[in-house]
C-alpha cells in the first residue's frame, strides 16, 4: 500500500475517528471531577460571602494578634512606589508559584489598591484550601485608616512595644 493511497487514508481516518470517540466518551468523566474552584462555587452561600471580606479595622486587629497575614498582590512597581512594610509582597501573577510562602494556619488577607485583583487572589487561594479574604476598601482605605496616631499605635502594637501615651484631654 502506498502512503498516499485511498486505503491508507481511510484507515488513518478510521483510527482518528476511534480516538476522537474515545476522547469524547472519556471527557464527561474528567469534567465531572470537582476542582477546588468548582467546590468553592458550589458551596458558596451567605456565610461564605460574609467571610470573604475583611475590614481595615478587622485586619489590623488580626495582624496584632498574629492571626493573619496581609498579602500585597500588586505589581512589583506598585509595591516599590508605596505600600505597607508589614505586608508580604506577592504579585497576583506570581501567586501560583509562591503558594509555599503562605501559612496554612493563618487567615490570608489579600490587598490591592481597591478590590479587583485582591478578590481574584482571594478566590484562587480559597479554591486552593487557604482561609482567605480580601481587604474591603483596599490598600487605599487602609492608608486612610492608618494616619497619625492610628499608624503610630498600630505599629507599636504590631511590634510589641509600649503603647503610645494617651492624648491629653481638653478641660
């Protein structure tokens, strides 16, 4: 039989059709296997919705108690320009290869300037089995919260140093 003969073409077409049929038959079994994201979506309810968010005040309290880790998921250039020194810096697009840097025994709070990228990171981490939430108000809101006395008092509490002197009250 010549390589370009009609018999070879028919035989190769038949083999290809059989392989395609086997793949099609196997596909539903593969697609039915739940993934982490499938399970996260399937189990999503009002409690999940509530737990996926973290306010700035909640974050600061959890950081002082060492219950959480703040992850700044912005691009490296954004992180270099400004950001909290107490955050772990892992850009969103590096998250899959840097998961080992995140503790499984703490709440992972993802943050970006607002909430677009941090919500993506939160869903990704939740699907991977982490207890994750995103910072409501983002890093912009956190910067607004940590001004003046609040910043000083938080950093003192975070570092375990003496609390700041109370402000004198007016008569």
